[in-house]
């Protein structure tokens, strides 16, 4: 792969995260965020050569204008000449995509169809694809899917115990998310520990406002905690994670909730936010718990218990565990949560090294268990943007 740059786009409903990355070195030459798009005070914040800048946009301006401004910025900084592709994060690829692909009309239509499975994410991803295709018509556009890494799961792991017809006709099954992150940190862990990929057993915990755990055997995902949507699984910032499905009918039939109100409750008002009644931010919860706030303490304990229980269950499909990897905003920065979780997993042969755990914060990689432990725990900062850039550059070169 020659020395080239890739523009990476991660488009949300009112935001656009971007970066220009060298896929060989993972060096970021430009990074930033266009936020509050379509609202009253949109703006673009970016970092270049260590300097931070802000560009104001007019009220109501949305994705196409933001990308047009980004094009102007890229050209003014002289970075456009090195670009070989645009890589797009796409949340849901359904069963259509098991790997990253060049975007053509067929791929575009498949992403549109899959939007029913991710109505909050895929339509926003398509906005970014359409705007970037217009602005960078001379460059290959590549889609990198959050779900693709988990397409190696077996039917035993991905099917729900529902009428099989729902799977055959509507694709209702478990898909999993955060695939690029789980893939990246697991490969880094294998390298760091000197393991052979074909005989490795890794559990990765991507912990942020959204959280998921993945069981990775011989380099392939064999199970993960998220399902049809990113709501299943762990307690998260504002998402409930696993609940009794009967709660839905109880809320609707007994308490008079609408379907939309239940969806809002489970996705935006639950999790750490709902239990603590303080915040969805783990830092705020930890500070309040340290000050003796009972609901913050409860939220923290519940989060760690459910996480440890999920990790322990993944020893079953792996047949044992070589390493546990923490990543994501919480996983990389919360020594408190890491210590609580590892303590509950001592039966797997791991014991926290208190000083190493404290040292492995703020973007630092490191092993956090005592030497001689049969199962290692590590902190590895994720780099999803680099995975997208790498795949995009490779596909651009092959076409």
C-alpha cells in the first residue's frame, strides 16, 4: 500500500465526524467534528498540526454544506492531492455485507433497505455518503460496516428463539455492533501478548455511552452482546440493555405508554442516567459515588456487575480466556470500573495490578493484571478511524 491519505467520515443525524488519515502509519493529518447540523448554531471544529480551530456555519445548514466547507478546508490546507478514497462508517450492514465494500448503486440500495434495522443510524450514514459522493465524485467511496465483523457468528449465537419465519422473511436476528473497534483491539492484544491468532481466545469490552462485549476465537467474532439493534446487552449511558420483553406490553397496556414513549424510555432515559437520576456520564457518576450518593453507587455497581457477568458468560463459546481487553471512552479511562470488573472475574485467573491500572489511563495502552496471571487484562485505545482508512485505501488500490 503506497503512502496515501483517506478521508474518513462518520455521519450522524446532526453531526459529522471526520479525519484525514495515513492508512500506513495511522497518523491523523486533520480531525474534527461538524456539530448541531440543521440547528440554530452549527459549527465545524477541527485540529490541524496541533492547532484547534472553529468555523461557524449559518443557522440551519446541514450535511451537504458542512461537507462543502470541509472540501474547501481540505483544499486550503493542501491535503486534497494526497486523498485516494473516502471511507464511511455505516452502522448496519445486515446480512448483505461481511466486509468493507466499494459503494456503487447496488450497495447504496442495500444500505437503504437495511435502514429499517437501524432507523436512527443508517439514514444519517446515507446522508454522508450522498454528500461526499457529490463533493468528491472523483474518489472511490467505501462503506465499512459496524456489523460486518460479527457475520462470522453461527446461527446458534445469532438467532432469537422466535418463529423462524421472522428471520427468513425479515432478517430478525442478532447482528452486533462496534465491529471495527472489537476487531482492532483484539488484533492489537494478540500482537501485544505474542499469541497465535489461530489459537487465541479474546474478550473485548467496548465501553462508552454505547457498550458491547465480544467473544473472539481464532481472530473471529463468535458472539457479542448487542443484537438486532444497539439496545440489547449491557447497561449503557442512556440505554437499558437487557430487560424482560414483557415490560413492553406492561408499559403500554397497564401504564398507558405509547410505542414511541417506550422506545424513548429504553434508549434515552435508562441506563446510568435512569438509575442514578444524575447523568449518563460515567465520570459524574463515579464522582458522586465517591461522595456517597446512593443511586450513583447503585448505578456503578449494576454497570460493573452486568458487565462482569456478560464477560464471564463468553468463556463458554471460547472454551477459556487468554485475555480481556478494555477499550472505548470508559474502558480506556475508568480505572475504577476496570478494577471492579476484574475483581469479580478473579475465578478466571486474573488479579488487578493497582498501579498498572492507574497508569493505563488517558489513551495509554498497558497490561493491568499481575504478572503470572493465567488470564491477562489489558487497556488498548481503540482506533476505528484507522480501520476504516486501511480498508478504504486497500479497496481503492485494488479497483
